[in-house]
C-alpha cells in the first residue's frame, strides 16, 4: 500500500485542511490542544496515528463540528486486527527499517501460515491479514524495509501447533535469515533481565521513529520522545546480548533437532 493513500495519511490531510481553514500554524494548533508541534506534523503527514482524544481536542480547537472524530472511525474498519493494533499497520507499512523484539513467540512478520493459524485459533480472516502484513518484506515498490529481529530463545522452544508446525516454522526462520533485508538474532533466555514485553521501532524515510509496545492489556503506538528513548535503549541492550546471526542460525538448527524433529 502506498503510504500516501493509507487511511491514516488521508485523515492527516483532513486535519491539515481544517487547520489551514482556521488560519492556524502547526505551532498555534499545538498550543491550543497542549501537544507538540512535531506531533501535529507527524499526524498531518500520516507518519503517526491520531488518538480519539487528539481528534476530539482538534475538533474543538478548529470548530469542525466533530468531523475529525467521526472520520477517525476508519480505525474500526480493520476487524482482522485487534483495536489496539490498528494504528501500527500503516506505520509498519511505511517503514524503511523495523527493529523488533519478541519474547515468547515468533514475530508476526516471520510466522508461517500454520503457526499463525495455531496462534489465532483458526481465524482465517486474521491469518490472511497477518500474511498480508508480511508482503512488505518482499515488495518491489517501494523497496522492502530492513528488518532486524531479535527473538528470545523461548520463542523457539514454545510449542505452538505441534512438532510439525514448529519444525516448519524454525526452518522458515532459517530461510528468511538468508535474505539481504532480514537479520534474525536469538538472545539466550538467561541473558536478559527486567523486560517489559515485546516491542518494535519503525523508522520512516525521513528518519522519524514510531514505537509500538505490547503488554498484558494489548499495546500502544507512541511518538513521544521519552517512550522512543526507553524502547531504543532496551533494543540496544538486548541486541548486545543476542548471538550473532550465524550463531543464531546454529542455535535454531540445534533446537530443531532437539525438540521438533520427529
């Protein structure tokens, strides 16, 4: 999907339309609704999602009659994704680089259909949506993002769908690791401490970053500098503990032989 035509980007252009109609600069609108000018810019260009609270405040500041809140309902048009994940899809789609960390499961962009099916309880619409996400890694225009993925060793040992599914999933990881735009590293389970949960950082072409973090209640997308700093610091710490790519492949092969070869 061309990022210019994503629902998020289209909504951002509507925000810009109403702001200009009110003869306000980005800085002036930011002052009115108590946010940063950079956030206004990121939302207007489709690089960051707008939250319902932001839309409500913008409606009031720009006297839109509630138009921005109503048109934010596009977020409800993706039933195959959890509501808390919808905002991340266009961010992931428009990224030139993705840094992701998973603890207990193989990351969604790297899952086989059967692995995803086992996780999603056979929900074929959700499986199809997950596989569609993966197409960003093989697209030609725009070029695919560079994906740097660190998986906790426990993701390789956690039985999802049975031995056959796990065997095929780990073999799939080995094949993906041979692609120029994909780097997969494994961090031994004992090597890290105090992690809050899985997370991802997307970098767009202009260098701006968006973070996505998951927890027991779902997840959230953020462009706040303090959130980005926390996630990037965690990423750097985890990456230093991860095995190099070649050693990670050897560990994957060893676990395949130990656990999933029947």
